[in-house]
């Protein structure tokens, strides 16, 4: 799978049970220990809309979930091809790491379970969007084919960006080691090489959203204490910071106020950007930090990360004990 996260045996069994069981309306899925696992089931009745009323009670306002729903009103028979709906629920207050994992895995999940079962994919950010009222609004938009809102246009752009995972053109293509292929602007690789070779110790990259190209945002000399002010608090950023002993720290920040298209593109491209830095600029990333708010990137949090590295290094290269006498 694109994110490296795969379906567990428990999920496969739960999904097969959903397909064959007339008593189930849906299945909720979470990510635990880098695996997709079933978290709960949604019982079924004679009405799709009535069953949705029980769904919102199983969703938390700060925890992402995948939701698989059987669409027909009648559940008297086993599921037929194309009758399932995959709902990706990623609320704004969810941790940035969780948002990244769910966003980057949403395309691969149906492929692993069987794409032929799914007739529709829906992205929601609030639990009330999967109530009867919210679902009827969604259907009305689909049926009437009304002019798209800005958010809906963003979602169309996201789907187009996802479709370009294995193709497209750009000013420069980044080697990504099996993850997304990304467009790379001028000076990005050269500036990352300068970072490695002693140039300014903070390099920030961002996406030019209209062209979906990763470009250079800024370079500067920074300290651990200044990073929270140096990094944008309104837009996502990829930041490369050279710490003491030339160790490189990769910092991915994604404010909760970011637009949906920004969050999706940054989340699905994060691994590719790290791969670009490693393969084309020769940077070895010692540590990675993720935060919603740059204010969380403090001198103490950075010190704690590298303390851990030092402890691990000391343990790995400790002098072996002298064998005892026989």
C-alpha cells in the first residue's frame, strides 16, 4: 500500500462478514500499530437513512476513521458489486500524524479489499455529514449536478492529483523510491545540498498549489528556539533543519486551518519529499517531527528527540564486557 499500511487478518475477516451478513449496515476501520483494523460494526435495519443515526455516536470529533457502508435500503441479501460506499472521516482536530496516515491510505484500502465492491468514495470532516440530513444533502448535490462550491472544486483537484501518482509532467521529477512522483521546482535540490554542505541551517519547502509543484519557500539561519516563529502558522510546510553535529531534522507542519486540498497534497507527498532529499541531495534524515502548530516545535521537543538518538547510539556501540575467567 502507498503508505506502507496494510489490512490486518482481522479486517479481512470482518469485511468478508460484512459482505455476507444481511444484519450489518457498515464497518468502521481504524489504524493501529501501522495496520488497518476493524474498530466496530454498524447494525442494519430496513432503512439506510435510519441506520445512519447510529453512526454519528460511534465517531469521535478528534479521531479519523474509515467507514464502509452497504448502500441499498434492503439488507435481505449479500452485498453485490458496487454497492459499498467508502467514507473517509478525517476531522480537523485529529492529530496531524493520523491525518497523514488516513489521507495517504484512502486510495489503497479499497484496492486491497477489492475495488469492485465500492461504487462511491466520500470524504467528510464532520460527523453530522454522515447523518440522514447530511447524506441527503450529499445526494442532492450529486443528483442536481449543481455548480461546485470551492471545497468541492478542491476535492476534484485532489482526485486529479491522486490520479497523477504514476504519470504527469513537471519541471523536474523527484525520485521517490516507490511513493508518489512529484514535480520539483528550480533550486530545491541545490538548496538542500547547500544545507548538507554548511549553508543556512533551515530550508523550507512548500507546494505551489495551482501547479502542484514543490518549491523553495525560504532559507535562513535558525536556532531550536526560533523555529516556532520561523515556520508558517497558516500553511503547511516541509522544513529541513541542520542541528548540532550536522544531524538533519525533518519537520512537517500542517495547521488545522489549512485548506482541504493543501492538507491532502502535503499529506500524500510527505514521503516523496523526504525521498527526494535523500536520493537527489544526499541528505540523511536523522529525525522527523510532525506538528499541527509550529508552536509545538520547541527547543525542548528537539532536544528530547536527539537525546533519544544519543542514548540509542551509546547502547548500540557500548564496549562488550570482558569475558570472565574459566
